DNA sequence: CGGTATATATCGGTGAACGTAGCATGCGTG
DNA sequence: CACGCATGCTACGTTCACCGATATATACCG
C-alpha cells in the first residue's frame, strides 16, 4: 500500500466521505504535501472497494451531480491500524539512526569511525 | 519514495554497508515484514546513486566476489529525515483518527471517556 | 458567454517494485 | 569429490499503483 492509498483510508477513518471530500481531507492531513489527482483517487477507491477495505456507504444526487459516499470497513480499519503501526516503527528507526549518525562530518572530514583525531 | 527505498536509506543511515548487508538490516529493521529481493535492492540502489542520495563508498574483492559498499550522502540523510517526519505525521494522523472512530461497533465496548453508562 | 468550482469516470504512459534465473566462489557435509 | 548452501551481484521480464490528460455535467459569478 502506497502513500495515497494510506491517506485515503486515513481520511475515511474519521467517517464516511465522498471522493472529492476525501481528496480535500488528504491535502489537509498531509499539510499540502500530497494532492490527490482524479485518476489516483478513483482508481484507489475502486481497488479498495474490491479489496473490501472500503464500501459505498450511500449515494445521493446534489444539484444534479452524483455524490457517492465511501465508508471504511472493519477490515479496512484493521489494515490501516497495522500499516500505521508499521509506518511509525519505520519512521522511528530512521530518526534514531539519523540521530546516532556522525553528521558533524557535514562537509569536512568524513570519518565514519571517529578515528580522526 | 516507497517503503523498500526508505528502508534502504534507513539501513545506510547507521553507516556504509554492501548490498547484501543492507538487505539483512532491512529485514531486521522491519521485524521481518519486509524482505528485499535482489531485483528490488540493486534497482533501488542504482536509482539512489543516480539521484545522489547514496554513493559508492568503496569496493573490495572478498573471496573472489565483488563487494560494493554504499554510503548515505548528506542529501540522502536530508531526504530521509524529511520522509521520516512525514511518515510519522501520517502514522499519527491515522492512529488518532482510528482512536476517535466509533469502533464499539466491533463487538466490544471501547469507551475512552467513560461516558458510556 | 466564458471562467471557475464541484464531482465522478476512464485511458494510457511511466516507473518502482518484484520474481526468477543466472554467474561465481568458498565452505561444510555425506 | 560431488553436492547443496550461503554469499553477492547482474540481468532479464512482469505487474501494479500512480499520474496526467481528457471527458462529462451542473452551478455560480462577472
């Protein structure tokens, strides 16, 4: 599961939303770093419905335009929880390794073993 | 950047490693959930070298086998830090939304506020 | 009357990941 | 000594998600 898909599930975790609403929420969650395109959005939603991580909650017609609401299933919530935990673990691993890294070598002596006097 | 690529950078953040060593460390970091295949590993390393997030530290021949060590560049460390922060933010967003979700529908009462009589 | 915002749908290209196979060497086992 | 196994990189081909572009349709505003 990639970033866009993960964020779509995250957006739906707060409650049912229609496609466009998901796209807006994803932009918000990611602080503008991820903007879903139509192709990505509906492609991912179709896939998620097929995998039963998401279901169509209901459809309504507003101003002559179709509006389809999607809802996270229990399986989807489980999958999201699992992936969120994994993401956090990986982020923590990366951050702790970066901290321990001798990056005082930024630009000058590059001495991975600290053997440099 | 996808999960395998992120984990490769993370493995290299602790110090230079050769391809096979990276693969082993990735298995460890991900607690066995991600196992890098040769195609994924060397493909990603080639891309990372081209993007200058990783450089070839040195090469040696051990027992007639080539061993090529890769090292994280400063640009690579910066990129990894940025991505790690983003990953953590997304993981947190997902987890907080999942907590707030009315998942008492899942068969057990989960009442964080004790409001449920 | 044209531009923008709301909404969903589809198509083709691209690139990362993935699987498998192959090459090459040393080491332990039968 | 033959064999499998671990090490370590290369070289294919395939799959799949993402993405840009395009299409459709309505409402609102200048």
